[in-house]
């Protein structure tokens, strides 16, 4: 029982998601696949489980070739995948989800479910409705189902995000037991502490390629270095623009639900200050940024903008108080596909009045396009622009006077020239006292531009560091779950 | 890249072919039938007048639909909004004294208000009650229909007899004035032209239209740009409903001259076909509606001249829109296959 | 009492076929909005075929084939062409209605064959319910059996579970090797055929013969009842009986309150709206979430992927 991947390649448009990946695993392997968001590990796992067809390359289990691009062929060959968001039908009962897609009869299914619960130590009520189960228990259900279908290779895609510590312990002990039975486990994660305690070997990916392999446990800073490449950040001069007054503060804030929620957050942002948020995907940064914009309500605690309590206020009140947010999904959450640049800028207030003077609006858009060096024309639909130019459009639409600017991955997917220009624009805003908060997975970016770096881990703020007193090694350790220094 | 004209041409040819096959198969003279329809729509001034009078409310209802479609809404409740407008206009016609120049504007305004109210209900159900606008609107449409029926045979019944054939005719001051001895009421046609022009202009040229399109494109982004999606949707329903209500008032005051139970007569539904065939663009609504109105009017002659059922008109309209939709889907599929094969 | 009940059950029969059929189709994630037109077209074709051949059975089969083809057209445009199912279904509603008028002119108000009564001995003698459930004809028995079988199939059978998964979360079904598109085509064909049977049950049994717009409105009512019944055959059938009762009440009241009698038949629509509002009310949603077993029964969810075209990556 062994798994062999040879020369797997996959390209999405201009992006080489997987570049000639080889992987060989022996029975009983507990193998970690490590890499930052966009490294290509999800694509590889989807190819392996048949959800995506590779452009080239082969997969074989026990020396038998697997037909690619079909989930049922992969499942028949013994490859099963537990998705990050378990693929179960929420209105179904546990027993129904368990037997869905198999030949099991109803009583037979219940018996099998009971046996597997005993074997793995999971505790599931067959009559419970799946909607009421926590993510962790839905995962347990999926693992049991895949075991019942006789998988030999089990892929787990970030299974520990959004589950409790107790569920994680139960999961790990079950996985160790399955490895002892000879199953191959592929564990996709970026939580270094976890993979070090669970897995026995690792493949590290970066930009679609395998950049490292080895045994585990291994020193965390070494793994972080492989994940992110060599740290090259040199610190520019401190700007000295940070004022005294707080533009925003959080006190004991809980917000968001499930994966990506934040608990007990305390933080302050001062005038002219740039605060970077570090953390692996889904560690709570999303909720932290959205609670500061009023898009996600705070369940507990207090949110203040410019000294005013806006804890229960709507997103509209936040924008009136001078808060703007540029989310990561530019086309999904920030721009309007189908509308052109002029129309975007009119909505952002380039011309006033109910009747729009398109001639004036178009001239204004042309000026903005030149000023922000956007590669596009006033009449270009926004979806036709590159990522860097879309980001410039979003920046160009910000109100003139801002108290607080929040950004998610401000330069993700941008070329170097665009990224540098985006930061030039952002830093210029500080002269008016605008506080900037940005989340990023790029350490160089964090260290180069932030005055202060806040580290999120597992839904909590675990460190609040002055840039002068920290380095990439320390941040790498903290985001991977090594306790605050 | 621009496959609009290709698509339209293919759709017209294929549906013409299908129609001819259908006619031949049912033993009808194919070319003569089409000629009778054309002649029935445009053959003499009276027929042209009838076609224009069919065209006006159709364009008004379609104009309302362009507004709601711009905001990404499937306002199938338009039939009910037409009915509600007709009911409101009839109420004014029955209750308000005074000369025509007071009465007719009041009826038209009441029609707008009635349609807007019915649109508001559908919007409110969608925004506050999470009720899908298709089923909410459809349900409200039947409620309006039964309310009209109730009025016709109940409180507003004819002197002596209750009959579903309608109320007593309005007094003449409530009739839209006509030209010569035709049934053409210029006011109706002017209102339709003004209505579709206003919609075309607002969608492209005003902040209101821009905000509608923003919400139709992406509610989440619209919110971040300061456009509240829910309030905008409700506004779209009210404006769209108002236009449809105006269509209802025109039907009551310019065509029926009384309230009949099914006063919308499927014109709201037909307007949906018009907008689908116009690919949701205001500028194409007026010409597409000419075609639809001509077929509807001309088909009436089939019965008289060839003893064919006038529903042939509906068949031709339906085939054309269906083929147009399918052609669009097939062309897209063909193009993406070609792209996949070459990429 | 017994006779009223029998009338009610018989009157609800065509609607049961249509609404249960549509519930099956929608459970797979396909919305066949064309019901109002396809019932008309199949009622006309069923009658025309039975009239021409003299065989009532042939009429039913022909009607089923006609409506199944219409439903397959909706499914094809959604599954293969990625078109909006609502748009295509809506156009087909109008097209089929017009076609039924155009093609049916020769059959308007001609006397034709009908389903023969077939009371079941002994059972039909049971007081009150005997006449209603065992003193009818094959068309009525078929609807009752269909309801029970469909309820069992969707709730209990393995294939029924897979069908629901396809309409609930096609990604999950696909991951399990369940052929999503094949299920959707099948559900559309079967559901469509039942819609056709509904048409024949009108023109060959409950509303004998053919006339222009013979069944107009019933398709929309069936669509409303599917929602009211929460996509569950037993509740859907109950909704049809409720509607049958409304019709009978309306008929009885006709001489007394002529206005009211006209209004009652549209009651399913406000009821549908109210039940949609209730089903979506956040407070009740929370209550149902707290008691999932009861919640699932009382506040059924629409199939989560209803009307959404599925593309595997």
C-alpha cells in the first residue's frame, strides 16, 4: 500500500499552481504538506482526490495507476479527502450522511458507524442532525465515512482550524491509530507546532514547487524559512509620524463565528500609525479587521473609533466616522464587475448630484487614472484590469479624509512595482493622521512598513510587538503557535 | 467578440424555420399566415392604431422590468403591479368628480401609486421576510387578480347583475382621448415613449440608475461604496412597480374603459419576454415591443381570415425568445470549448 | 360527509401529481417553472390522444411524455448550457400555454373518453373514508400511491437520499461519486412526466375535455403548494387536499357570497407567502436550530442548491 505522485503540473491562466511535483509515501506515513496560502498545496490535494484534473503527471496507489480528474475514481483507488469545510449535507442526519454514496442499508449503516466509532474513539449519535454538529464533529463523521469506503490514503485539509483543543486531541489520537493500521495520511496545515507533534515527515511547498522535504520533528524556524524563503527585510528609517491620540481601540472584543473568529481582542491604533497583523490564514485577522469596520458585530467588549463608542453601530456609522476597508477579495467584496472605472469613481463621489455629467466624470476618472498610474481607460470594465490596477482603483476611491484605513493583503498578487507604489500611496496618507491597519502573510511587508506588529494565533492576539524589537524569526515562531516570547 | 447580432440573426432564422414547420404540420398555409399577421398589425390606420395601443402598455411594463432587472431582481410580480395600477386608476375614475384634464392625470398618478405599492410589498417581503421575489411577486400577482375579480363582482358590480365581464364603463371624462375614428390614444403612446426614455436615461445617466446597477452587480461591494443594498432594492421595486402601474392605468383608461378581472391580460408576462429578448437593455425594448405588439394584434386576424387560432401569435413569440436564450447558451458553450481547446 | 370527502380527494388528484412531481424535480436542484404551461399542453395532448385513439391509457402516456420533454428542456438548458432555469422555465410556461391553445382548437368542447370508476369491493364500503379512498378510479388511486411512494423514496430509499444530496450540496454528492447531472436529468424527466399525468388527470378525469386555458392557474398553484409543503410529498399532498377543500367551500358559498367565492381559490398564494415568511423568520429559525428534530419536521429547508447550476472544477 503506497502512494506515488510523478511530475504533477497544473496551470491556472498565468499562475503555475503546481510545477512538476513528485511525492512518494509508504504505508503508515503521517506526512505533512506545508506552505503558505497560494503555495499550491490545496491544488495538489484536489488533484490527488480527483476534484481537479492535472495538466500532466501520474498518480498511482500500490503501483496501479489512478484515473485523474474524477472523485469517484480516486475514491475507488482508495484516496479520500477530508475538506476544510466538510462536504456533508447539513439537513441530513449523521447516519444519512454516513451512508450517502454507498450501498449500505439503513440498519447496516448504523452498525458500521457504531463499529467505526469504537475503533477511532469518536462519539457520534447517528440520529443527530448534521447542522447542529460542530465543525470538528462533522470532520469526524467524514473521516468515519471515508474509512468505511476503505480509503488507504486520507487527505486532511487544514483539519484543525475551527475545532476545539479536545477535538484536536481526539483527532490526533485517531490519526495515529490509523497510521499504525497502515493508512497513509496527508496532513495539510501551516500550524508548525501541530505538524511537529503529529507528523513524521514533511513536504514544504512555495509558489507551486516543492522547496524542501525532511523528517519531523524539525526546528520551527527552519520550517518557516522554507515556507517563506530567505528573509531579506532591511528596516527603513522610522518615520516618527505616530501621534498621541487613539484613532481606534478594541477592549475585550469577541467577534465572528467558527473558523477565523477572534476572542478577547485588545488593541489600539494611534494617529499616523501603521499596525501590521501577522498570522496564518484563519487565525482571527479577518474578524479583527471586520469588527473595526462594523461589518461583523462585536458580541462582547467595546469598539471605539476616534474616542466614540461604536460597538453596536452599523457599517455606515463606521464609514461616517472615517473608517474605510479594502478587503482581499477585490472583485468579490470591493469592486463591481460589469461597471467601468468612471462609474466606480462616480459612486465614490467624483461628481456630485443626481444627474451625472458623464463628460466631467470621465475627465475626472482620466485624471485619477493618471494620478494613480492605473493601466486602464475610464471606460474599461473593472474586471478587465490586473490585480495591481484593481488595487489602485480601490485606493483611488478612498475618501480624502480618513481616520482609519483597514486593508487585507494590500499587495497580494501584485508585481513589485505595483506593490511599492501602493505603499507609497498608503504611507502618504499618514501625514493627515490616518491610522493604517493591514493584515499580511508577507513578513518582509510587515517588517518594512509597520510601526507595530500584532500577531494572531488560533483566534487570539498573542503578541503586540514594536518593529524595532522583533524580527522574522520571532514572528515566524509566534504565528506557528510557539508561545509569546 | 461581439456576438449579439450573430445570435439575434440565428435566433430569428431558427424560429422562423420552426414556425413554418409548425404551420405546415398543422395544415395552415405558412406564408399566408405570416402575411395575415403582418397585414393585421399594419394593414390600415385602424390596425396600426390597435398595434400602437398594444405597444404602449407593453413598453411601460417592460420599462419597469428594466429597472428591477438592473438591480438583479426577477420581478415576475409585474403582472400584479399592472393589475394594482389598473385597480387604483379605476377607483379614481369611479370616485373623483371633475373634468377630464383633472380626472385623467389623477388616474395615471393613482395607477403609478398602486403599482408602486404592489412593488413595495414584493420588495418588503424580499428584504424583510427573505421571501424570494419570484414567488412573493407571483403570489401578490394572484392576490391582485382576485382582488380585481372581487371588486368587479362585488362592491363595483354592474347595476343589477354581477358579471365577470367587468364593471360599468367609466364616464367619458375618464377615457383617454382618441384620434379620429381609430382607437389610438396619443397620450398612451407619448407616455410609453416618455417612460422608456426616462428609464433608459436613468439607468445610464443618473446616480439612481448607477446605484441600482451597483447592487445588481455585487451587493457586498456596493455596501462598501456607500450604497445600501436593501433600501436600493426596495426602491427599484417601487419604481419598477410604478411603471407597471402606469401601464395598468393606461389599459383601464385607454383600452378597456372599465375594470375587468384579468385587466393585465398577461401583458406583464409578455413584457418579461420583451425584456429577455432585449437582453435587459432599455434601448432595445421599444423596437422589440413593436414586434411583440404587432404579432399580438395581427394574430387576431388569423381567426377571421384563415380560421386559425390567434394563440399562434403567442407561439411565435415564445419560440423566438426560447430559441434566442438557447442560442445564447450554445454560443457561450461553443466559445468556452474553443477557448479550452486552444488554451 | 363521506361524499364531500370523496369529492375533495378526487378534486385534489391532478394537483397532487403536479406538486409531488415538481417536489421531486426541485429536490434535485432543478426548478421547472414551466408547470402552468406544461399542464395545459399535456392536458390538451392527453385528451387529443385519448380522443383519437380511444385509449385513455395512451392519453396518459402521451401527456407524460410531452411534459417530460418540456422538463428535460429546462434541465438541459441549466445543466449543459448554464442558462438561468427561471428564465427558460418562464418562457416555456407562456410558449406551452399558447401551443395548447393553438394545437387544441379541434378538440374544444368535444365529448371524449374518460377514466372509468373502479371502486374496490369491501373497502369502499367503510363508512366516511371508504368512498373517498377506495371508491374512486385508477387516476385517483395512482395519486395516493404516488404520494406514499414518493414520501418513502425521498425519506428512506438510498437513491432518494442521493437525489436529495444532489439538490442540497452537489459538491458533496460529486465527491462521493454520485453522478449529479444524471440525477438531475432523471428527476426532471420523472417530475415532468408526473406533471404531464396531472394534465391528463384534468382533461380525462377531473375537468373532462378540453377548452382554451382549461387548467390555467393550476400550475402556479402547484408551485406554491410545493413550497407550502416544504418539498415533502406527504405535506405537499396535504396542501393539495387543503386547496381542494377551499375550492369546495368556494363552490358552496357561491350563491351566498359571490365575491368571496371568487377570492377563495387564490388563498394558496397568500398562504404560500405567509409560510415563506414563517419559514425564514429568524426567531423561528433559532427555535428550530435549538430543537433540530422537531425543527426539521416543522421548518423544512428548501433544497440548498435549488436553481443553482453545478460545475465540477
